[in-house]
C-alpha cells in the first residue's frame, strides 16, 4: 500500500474478500463492466454535451494514456481541483486508470490549502480549470509551483498558460487503440491499493487526507447505491462539488455509473439553474445540502417547472431539521432521504419506504450489514439504545488511519480500529438520531444544549428561513446560546419575539437562545457545511467589543 497509509488488517481483508464484499476490481473496471452492458446509454449530460458509456470509456482511456506519455507513474499523487463538468469526470477516471492517485481538492480551496496539499502529498501534478468567476487558477498554480519541489506538471481544463498542459487537447491526441489498451493494462493497480485521497470536512482546520482503496470505494458507492434505490433508469443530478465524497460516491456519480444510470451536471446550485434541469432531463434524484434546501424552499422557481419525474431529494453534510424535511416532500412532491456519514467511511441513510417518524427525524441506518457501530459514554462504555453517546464505527469501507498522520491517528482511532466520528447520536430500532457534534453543543453551566434541537424550534417560526445556534462565551455560565437567523423576505423578528415564540413551544427554559443576530447568509465551507466556528468567532468578537465599550462601574 502507498507509503504513509495504514494498511487494512489481514484478518479483515481475508473476511471481506471471502464474503464477496470486496470484489477485487478497480474503479475503472467497475466502469468497464457497465460499458460492456450498455455502451450506447447516455452516461453524462453537461449542457449540450452528451457522452454515451462507450464514448466516456474511450475518452478516459485516451487521457489516461496521455498522462502516461507525460511521465506520470503509478502511485504518483496529483492534486485535483476541477469543478463540475465532463472534464472533471474524464480527468478523475483517467488519472486513476493511469495508476495516479488524485487528491480531491474542492473548487473553493485557495493558496493556503492547495499549498499544503501539494507539499503533504508530494504531488507531481496539479489539475485545475483556467478561470472561474474571475479567479485565475493558472496564476495560482504558477505562484505555488516554486514552493513545491515535487510538482512537475500543471494540467488545465480550458486555455493553459505557457508551460502548462491542455487537458482537452490531450484527450484528442491520436494513438492506436491496441497500444492504449496494452499500456493501461500494465498499469492496473491491485484492488487493495489506494485509489484516491479524499479530504476531511475541513470545518475546524486544514483538511486531513483520507486514503480510499479500490476495494473499499467500489463497495462504498455500489452498496450506498443499493441502499438509496439506484437502478439503471436513474437520472442523477450532480449539484454539489463532484470532487466531494457525497457527490462522488455516496451515492454520487460513481453509484450511477455502477448501475448504468445517467448523470446530469449542474454548473450552478441556484434554483434558476437546478429546476429547469430537473424538468428538461426528467431527473429522478437530487443530492443536496442544508443551505441549498433552504434556498430552494424559499424560492418561487420550483413552482414554475414540472417536477413530476423527481422521486428522491437527499440531504447530506449536516442534518436537515424535521420541519424542512416535511416541507421538501410537500413542496417538491418527492420522497425525502437523509444521508449521514463521513469521507472516512461510515454511511447511513433513511430508506424510501421508511415511515415518516424515521424519514423526518432520524439519520437512518448504516448502508451495510458489515458496518460495526459503537455508541459510548465519555469513559468508552457502550450506552443502551435511546441514550446519546459518541459514535464509533468500523467496517469494510471505513479507513483505519489518515495519510501520513500518526499523531492524529492515535487520537482518531481506537486500538481495535474503530474510527471516532465525533458525532453525538442515539440508536432507536436500528436507526441513528444525530444529537450534534461533540463540539456543536452549548454547555450552559453544565447543562448541555443541542444546537440542532434549538434550531429546529427556531425554524418553525414563520419569519425564519435559516437558523444556526452556536455557543457564545459567558463569564457566569461559561457558555450561552446565540441564535444567528436568516429572515424570510418582508418579515421581521426581534429577540423578545423569538423567545416568546420558543417558550410557547414548551421547551426547557435553559435551551432558549440568549442572543439573536439577524444575518443575510451563513459562512459556508467548500463542502456545503455551515462554518459554525466563524459564527462563534463573530459573536465572541462582538461581545468583547461591547465589554470594552461599556462604562466602568464603581
């Protein structure tokens, strides 16, 4: 296995192979199976461009061969920062087929993160667009290159600068088909080798690198596809960044490819971009995130389009509160699914035929019968069902360690290989109910307040379209709850009105927010999660300024 990665235990490897959980195939071979079955089926739609499975396979092979001709070797690392589009799909699969390991950066990452990724992975290549919304990625690559001794190639989707490679021209380079096949066959990695390096959520620090093997990632996407009902006639709309685990393989575009479905690319997540695509291409499934669900529900655009093809809207990344889950089904006429999991492995989701109580309140159950779950108290003791505790997970697609991070691994994994997810959950009838993150709670003088529980109550207010509750410092209690709120157009709300509304819902008094901040939007991570740490910093700074400005008392 790639140096710097924690290998799977021999016992686990033997067990997963003997049970057929790990099929012993690579991600490109998974695609090749589908190509053989439905070569003329449309695989990807991106604007006016359509590629059948046969055409997609040919483009992947030509680009993989072009990477080999430029000197990329098996297990070389390439920082990968392409945004949604056909180029992203072909380049991702082309790298892997050439034996190169992509490091899955997101479009919003900039010099600080990319410089770290290049250095930490000792990357030999960097894949980028040319210019996106006025930002020149080519110039950023030129700025970073002198500080990364390993970097030899910059590949550009679009118009490259001098010394950079044109990805689209590389795909079009002529080469004999038999030579391409022979060259790539010699590059086939072992299915137990690392296929790609995902990035951790990155809401608290520079993201860590998550090594995913062909074995575990093929299982990840195919098993998640089964749990969410993927079939050959699925039309999957890719809205969130396709380099993120949720959109890539949980279930994502790879699950669609595994069953011969069609992927429609959304270049923008706005209602004006998304809902015409649903109507035009008869989309059956959309995977999205909390901020987008809120935006879509508050928009008049969906009502202007035929959404009768839409069967499932899935939310992931952060928990969607019950009231908004119900609104999704009522407004869009589809079934809501909640996805809960991590790039490190464990995936859970509600099922299509679950009752409302489960669909609207839970995170669902693990996708695999081989997933091992522990819910423990602060001392590591397992708690009974219905009692909240920290979630630990182990299984055939949950990693055993981060890439080149021994100190982090010592804290993030137990001695027997369980990953500490950092989520507070409880289990009822096999389904998990997320109480929040270990750090997404307010400790008000010893009373623990679930931020997400309070947010659910706030969102029931007719003036509110978005809510995020965070801890603010308090000299007496240590922490109190501050509510950041986005209002619906034409509505107003003051602190007293919010507190009176919530008190009328008969919740414990200590859970009531003790400050209200009206905002136009929330800070969002590249993966679509609300950056709670930034909101905590905002309110802490405000309180400090207010304290400094207050007149001194005798």
